[in-house]
């Protein structure tokens, strides 16, 4: 292994270059022996006080370092841009690809032999995994873990309650004071959102892909066993370097299929699709939108976690976690896929036990036979759109209604609560220009709040369609990721208020009941209305981002450039 260590291309050099590489590191008080033939492990840290979900990562990094040192490696922690879902404007998704570039170049340019990715809040996982895939060193993920279950007025709450509380305040059923009190009750510990939102979906994704040690997804951030997992991960990454076990060895087509199937069983976020497509694009595994529908169609929903179910991530951990879920769906999985600990996926979950059937059911008696995502096609979304049936209202899965169209998010905000808005329970809300290019960055606004006057009537769901995304914590009959997006001037761009739209999820169809001739006529006079940026990253993003059905990565970032550096620096 010694002559294979990439880091020795820096620290093992003699003369002026070796002096410079080592000497400046030594100003941190590092003894000489650390530079001699030890696997150097980069710990890619997304710690930031502006990413509250990852604010405990400095402490967690210490556990990883302890493990690396214990196994004979040399840990070096480095920061990358951190994406806090709640604070970053206009949307953290705009910067996912930028962070992936930061990660890729940071890994390649530096003397590291293996990498631990510290992921937590939603976009911190896909951005780090995407960047690492484009370098393809031995890599392992440690997630930060979910928050403890929120407690408010005697009941359990989590992030999905934001939408319920918001509707309740708008309907006059909850006071503003109670809403304020609920803030601290919901976020009462370190960690990311406590439901199967996007962060937990991403942590489950890395576990089901085989990129983390077993149990990574569900151990609460505040549970001391999270630190144990971090330390064990530190030990394991050193061994992975010795074994030269790389991302491309783990991320096979079968591993992606395992992840899609597991995501269906746990009712994971729709954002899973867009991020997994982007990761597949980096590592070079063919994956399409249809794969998600095809692979998840027969998978039962067996993890009773919000927003599709009732409980929280903490409960999932105590019930057996992702290994217990995967064991239940073993017959659908590729058990022989290799994982970061060197064992197969099946070896990892074979010994798992379910401790609570209220939380994890069997595949034969699921909480819902419907799971996963359905991919809709039709003239309103020629490249596809996405709906999460388990989070939708069954009665609305087949529905025709008149569209109420909002040209952009400002138009929506201006008009949604107007008393004279011609809306009823059969209406279909359509929101344009919240796609990757049009917004830009594809924000999570697809589960538009309903008009106050319908909420007052006790109506809590309508069919809603947009080219944007939805928070993994959201729910409702919400059709997302319509592609091509409105900014590109396709049929979705010319849908008008009053047009009839027909949805039939069982037939996977989403049809705008307007003649082709009329649509062509509208397109001839259509003018783009989205804001175009002419400098900086956002300009680059708008010019190169691909559509949602391809994963919304930038066209020039697909694939890998390996770990070779182009030139020596001196
Ligand atoms: Fe960070 Fe939900 S806001 S995971």
C-alpha cells in the first residue's frame, strides 16, 4: 500500500517541494512521523452556525479523527461551503452544484488518500457525494443524525407540522403566540429535521447505497451512539484506503436500485429523485426517471414515519433503523452489493431485528401498499413530472379540474388569498417559473398553501402542479418537477387559467385538455418572463443547468475527472 499512497506525492517528496509541503503543515504542531506513509484522510466538514442542522459537526469530527488516528491514519479536516436549508436565499438548491465543485476540487487538489463526508442538512449530502464521485477516492459518509422528536403541548411534533400549523393559523384555529412557542418545541436538540424529510431521506439514501456504516441514517444526533458510529467510520476509512475500495466499486447500478427500492419502502422525499439522478450522472451509472417508477411500483410502504406515516426518525432508530427496514424488503433487493465496511448489504442487515411493528411493518402487511413515486407523462410535462402517491389524497389521484395559473411565485403570493379568486375544491393550482432556470434554483414551493377561503371551509388539499420542488416534509396531491420548465417555453409555459387539466395517477398521465393547434398558437406569441442573470455563479448556473428529469446538474459537471492532479505546483 505504501507506494500507492496518493498523499506521498506531496509529503513523501524530498528537496524543496517536500520541505514546503511538510513545513507549513508543521506549524499546526504536527510531528514528523505523521507524514511518513500514513493514509491521509480528508474530513470534509459542512459545519456552520448558519447551517443549524450541522452546527454540532466540529464535535462529531473529533470522533472521526479519533478513529482515523486509532487505525494509523492522519486526519485532516477541511471546510466546504455549507448549505443551510432554512437560511439560504433564494434556495439552497441553487448552490448544490456549486458546492459539488468546491468538494471535487478540494479533494483532488489536496494530499488526501481517502475522504469522510460529513453530511446533514438536505443539500449537504448530495452536493458532497456528487463532488466526491467526480474524484472517486475511497470515501465514506457520516451523517449528523436527526433531531430528537419535538414535544409541544403534550404531543409529538416535527417539521411536517410547520405546514399544518401554518394552515391552522391561516384558518384562525391556532394563535400566533402558540406558533412562536412551537418553534423551540420542534427544534429542541441538535440535528436535522426529525421526519423523513429530505435530510433523513438523504441519510437513508447513503446507507442504502452502501456509502455509510449500517445505522447511519437514524441514530439521533444527540444520541452518544452517533459519536461511536463516527469513530468507527474513522477507523474504517483508513482500512478502505488500504483496500483501495472506491466509490465506483460501491456505486453500481444494483446499488442505485437498492436505494430506490428502500426509498419507496420508507416514503422518502421526492427530492431523492433529483439528487440520485445527479449522483448517478457523476459516477457514470445510467439511471432515468422511469427507473424510479418501475422499481418502486411494487414496493410496500413499511416505515411509519412522517410525512407519509405517523412517527419520527428517533422512533425508527429504536425500532431497528434502516437495516431492519431493508431486511423486511430483502426479496426486492440486491443483497450482494458491497458496502463501505467491506461486507455485502445483506450481511449488514441480516442480523437486524424489528423491535416495534407499529413503526416498521412487514412487507406482507404494509402500512400502505402504495409507496414511492409515480412519474407522470403527458402534454403538460413531456419529459415527466413527479408525484408522491403515499402523501397525496386518494380521492384526488384521478381528477379533472380547471386551472388557476400563477405566472410566478410573486403572482401567487399576490393573488392566492384574494376574496374574488375563482377557486373551489375542484380547482387545480398551477405555479410556473419555479424551475431550475426560471426561479433560478428550483425552490421548494410546489406544495403551495391553499387559499384561506378554502381552508376556512375545511378543505385541506387541492391538486397543485409546478416546475418546482417540495420540501421532503411536505404532503398533499402535489405534482412537481414538471419538465420542461416554464422558462423554456414548452406547453407548461402556455397553460392558462380556465384550461382543463386531467390527472390520472394510475395511468401515469397528466394532460392539458387543449388542442395541439391552440397550444402552438399560444407558443408563437409566448415571451419569456424570468429574470436572466449576466454575471457570477448564477449566470453560469442558468446557462448550464439541466432539467429536473436529468437531475438538475450542470452539463459540464457530469462524469468524473479522477484523482490525478494536472501538474505539480512547484
Ligand atoms: Fe436542515 Fe430540515 S432544515 S434538515
